[in-house]
């Protein structure tokens, strides 16, 4: 397995090149970048813009391991509002195009939200409609995914959708395409299940792994904590990943570290790298 870190783990006033440098110095092989409104890769980025980001990573000696995005929180692919669904489709299309230009073969996709507790006033969508609309979103994106050789990784996240590994497995399999898989997050599962149960069921469908830890007793987004500080059963998780033959990127997604690292945020990067080394050794 290969060690990567998410761009969302960096809370200092660093530009992208400095983040690459910090990640490399801390011992990371990979860097997960995101598609955002105004970041280094955004909705208006051209292929040339993306190639410059790719060149900067190569210069730093670090691989771009994946392309995530937080934009789906403002664009629900299952919304009753057709314009909102179209916005989600446009985000997915841009992810595919940018990933191709960045040299990334898998992206993180949140195809639908039934409801999101941490978004005030969030639209609540009936589950059956969310499922149908999510399938429409992914199906419509498959030609572009195939053209650009980019696989769509469905993430298990706090959206009250695909809340069991069997549901996620069946959702992925319903497309009959190698261009749909799982972007599996260990910490997101802890609120309602066990990551070591999900891994054998998803098996070869797992494209990428997010490493996060979580304390169940907190019960909110504030329960996400440093790796090895929560309730993830890391020996069981690592055993399950090895059992299914996973050898890809494991990306630390350390959010939210503030205010705990407010005075020396670079410490989070080095601490996370050490924790991942210990997890890999289990």
C-alpha cells in the first residue's frame, strides 16, 4: 500500500508547491488534490492549468494520487431541483476532464445525498428518488469516464445514502462497468458500522482508501481525530485490506485539525505520516 495525504489536511498559509514540499519531506509518496471553486484545480481550470499542477508535483517528486471535491455538498445529484442536479453533473464532468489532464485515474464522487446534518437547511430527498437520480448521474457520466480512462469512486460519506457495504456493492455492480468503484473511507463508517466489515464486501471494487479516525462517543463531525486516537480497529482494517489484495493509495484525510494545530499546522503532516507508518506495520 502507498502513503498519500489530502490537500484538505493543510491549514497553513502555504501555496500548492509548499504543500507538495511539506508532504514529500514528511514521507508521503502521494498527494490527493481537489476540484474547488477557487483552488489550484477549479471549475474554470484548463487542460494546460492542470498540466502545470501535474508538472509541479513531478518537480516535487510526489505523485497525484486522486482527485476529490467538496463541491457536491452544494450540488446534490439527487435534488428535486433539476438545475441543482445539472450542477452536480457539470462538476462530475469537470472532475473527469481535470483528472485526465492531471494524470489521475480515479476520482471521488458523492452521487446523491438523502440528507446532510451538518448543512443547515439541507434538502431532504426520499431515499428511492435519491437512488434513482444517483444512478442517472453516474450512468450519464460513464461515456466521458471511459473516454478519459477515469474511474468514478463512490465515497461512503455522511449523506445518509448507501449506508451499508451491501448497498454500496450493489449500487456499484448495477452499472456493469469497470469505470465505477468505491472510494472507501475508514473513519466515515464509524458512526454506523465497522470498516473491517465493509472491506471484504467491497473487495476489488475499492479504488482508493481514505484513512480517518473517529470517536463514536462524540457523535458529530467534531469526533474526527488524529489517526490512532479514535475507535477504528486498525489491525482488523489492515488485515482486511491485505486479505482483499488492496495495494493502492491510502490517503490521510485529516479534517478538521483546527484549532488543535492552530499554532504549528505543519506538525499535523509529520504526525500523520508517523501514524500511517505505524498503521501499515500492523
